[in-house]
C-alpha cells in the first residue's frame, strides 16, 4: 500500500533531483541493521554534497519525510522493516550501553515510536527508551498504531516543528 501511494514520488522526484543536484538523486549511507549488520540505506538527496545547507525542496522533503521513501527498497531487500527503531550511524555502535545494543534485536524501521513521539526534539535517552519499548513490546497492533500515527504526522504535519535535522550527535552514555 505504502509503496503504491509513493509511486508518483518515484516518477517525479528523481528527474527533478537529478537536475537540482547535477547528478545522482539518491543519498546512500552505511547503517547498522538487525544484529548490527551493516547495510546501505537509500534516501532521496536533500542536500548538496559540499556542505551547503539543504535546498528549499530538500527541507520540504525532509519535513514531510518524503526523503525516506526510497527505503522501501531496503524493506523489499530485507534490510529494514516498515516499523522499528530508526537505523543510526555505525560510529555510534561502540558508544552504546549493553541495553542500548538491544535496539538491534529487530530490523530497523522506516518509522518508529521515537518518530511519532517527537523525532529530533527528543534527547538520546528518550529515543533509546522508545526503541527499547518497541523491542520489548513487539506486536502487530503496535506496528499498526505506529503506521497510522506516522501517516497522521505526515499528512497533518503535526508534532514536527522547525527543522528535522536538528538532532545532536550521539556521544555515548555520558552524552545522553
């Protein structure tokens, strides 16, 4: 269903982003997944690669989470799930406590509890709390609730004030 409703974005956005960024419309990055196995995540490009800030279109794509749609490819490949803890950067792996590592007991998701409960407005302790709550309470009903609340957030653009790129880097347990 989600893949079908996002199909127009896959038809329209790549050529627009190709022109805007003078090349590849996709952003690829290595992220840890299930059991911390590394995989390549795919997103629509929203920023220039030379450190310049996101374009106006890029900011809009991020605010509406449209930049995340290519991750359906990651779901089809089996690297990700629709719902689960968001995959973080691999350099964070050695900084996790034993409890925080439990977030890798499930596949990472395109959306999760942290996304519907504040996204980048949350501090790292709260993000990990939501991730671990998800792992401990995994159920179809929880996934359905998260999917519906994610859709409401995207279409009603609520709870996501300001920039969605304001998250500070994770610095380990002392940085929470």
